[in-house]
C-alpha cells in the first residue's frame, strides 16, 4: 500500500492487512467480498438542544460486521471525526480481534460524531440516551452488545443500559463496561491496559528485556495508556514520557504513573504535570525507550514520523495506530511490533467475562478476572507467534489477521453461510 502521507484512514489500514492475510490464505475474491462487507449498517439522526440554546444534529452509527462466531460485539465512541468508513473499519477489526482471542463474539462498532469532551454531562447523557433509543432494535444480549470506547465510559454505558431497560426490562447484559454498582465486572476498567502488559511480559524474554531495565513511553494517557503505564510501573518499569491530545512531557528519571493518572482524572492536562519537562508531540516519539505504547487515535504513527521512534518494541493500545508504510519503516529498523488486533483485546475479553457474569447473575472477584484474562492473552500471543514460525517471513500482525480470518471462515462454513 502506497502510504507517503500522514493521513491514512482506519478503513484503508484494516483492509490493507486483511488483504495481505487473505493473500497468504488464498481466500477467493468472492469470499473476500463477504468478509470485507458488513452484515448491517445503521445510521441515525440525533438532534440535541445544547446549552447554547440551539439544536445540534449529530449522526450516530452502528455497524454489525460479522456474526458467524456469535453476537456482535464492539465499542461506541463519541468523537467529531466519527464517520461511517471509520466505524466500518473498526467493526471489521473487532471481528478479527474476537476470533484471535478465541471468545464467542462477532464484530461490531458504533459511534456518534459529537465533541463529547467539550459537552456538559447532561448533554452527553441526552446524546447517549437518544442514540440507544434509535438503535435498540438491533441490539440485545444475544444480538449485539456495545461497550465503551473513545470518550465513552462506564457512566455512558449505565445511561444506555437504563434506556434499553425502559423498553425491555432490566437487561444488564445488553452492554458491558458498566459501573460495578450496575453489575459491571471487576477488572473491566483496567482490562485493555492490563492486556498490553501481559503481552509485554510474554514478549520480553525473547527480546532480552527485563522490567527493571524497561523505559516506557505512552502516547495517549487516557484509560488504556494510563492503566498500562501504572501496571508496567508495578512490574518495575519506568515511565519516561507521556502525552495527551494537548501536549506531552518527559522525565528521564521517571514519571510517577499513578500520580499522573490522578492529575489527569482531576481534569489536569498531561503537560501541566509538575516535575517533568514539557515537550512537543513530535519530540515524544523520539524519546529513547524500550517500549512505546500508542494509545491515542488511529494513524498517529505514519510515514512522516515513524523514523523518529527510538524504541525496541511497540505494543499497540489504540486501534490502527500505525499506518502500513510506518509499519514497514519500523520493521526495517528492527522494531518489534505487537499489533492492535491482538494487543488491545483485553477490553473485549473482560467484556466477555462481564456478559457471561450478567447472563448467569453472579460475579467473579478481580483476581479471578485478571487470571482468566492473562490465560486468554497469553494463549493468543503464543498461537500467533507459533504461526509466524510456521510461515516464515510473516509478521505478527499478518499472522494474527490470518488466524482470525481462518476462524471466522470455519464458523461461516459450518453454519452454511458460504
């Protein structure tokens, strides 16, 4: 894929890797057409009167990509850049991600193109409830189960669950990522970040890395990035740089990941954190480290900046953070990349646990959740690594996609879909 520009869409990125894996598997074009396209796409109008007294009309999307392996599963994001192509790409990524993790879900994604981080709490609630009211007919515990994503959280899921419950009765299993007080699962909030750390621990021995000698840089100090940094710190790693959408900091002696998380949770900007040097987002990429964790938005590492990175390992916390050309540049530099389609599956794995707990009306303790998460993440990593050894020259990313595609194809053929 020719990629010499900064902006490459999630749609292009996901389809590029899908095609590389499908080529290796020899998937015929007619079958590829089925796997590329979505089963159902819903677009709805969400008019909301905001505090300026005017009605603002947002667009909401829910794309159900493939349900051969189970109910559709995927997050809902609130972000101005949300559009149908992005949601399509992320929905297909969920199909492969759940298959790679080996959990019984298909893939879906949703979103509303609103600036949630600039809106009042009551306005976000109005958008959340209106969106659920418009799409509830295609959702359900055995149909499609949303979860949090960019700019959505446990509170948004609580509003959505409540809105669904007005029409269908109390149905906690209709969404995951809920608050603990509403039958959410222990360990869900930290799950995606924790999953990244499990894969660091799996990869580290073969790369000659030890926690005490591992410096970490996190791009995007939100839920995923901050939890990854905090858990890495517990292992003995050192956070040396971090960023959010408004700035970045570095401190070679180490940044207290817990204190930075508390600072951000209180509404502070990363760049305002005391005791660290403020740097530009470009300078963040060049900070020398062993592990770089992109946990912001898609396409943040691209052809124009990939060569700046000064790390040994990239563990992708965001979806599609690395464009294909950047991936080639980094691979040529000898950087070991643990791809998003496997690395950030921790969230959907614990969403699966939450769904299972809700259906059976019982709850596991946090240690049990984390242990089960570790078992699944380690198994997925080892299966993908084994596949790269069987098919010499295959990257972890293409091997992971190939494994996911094979599992979806097997389920679709067994059902008689194809």
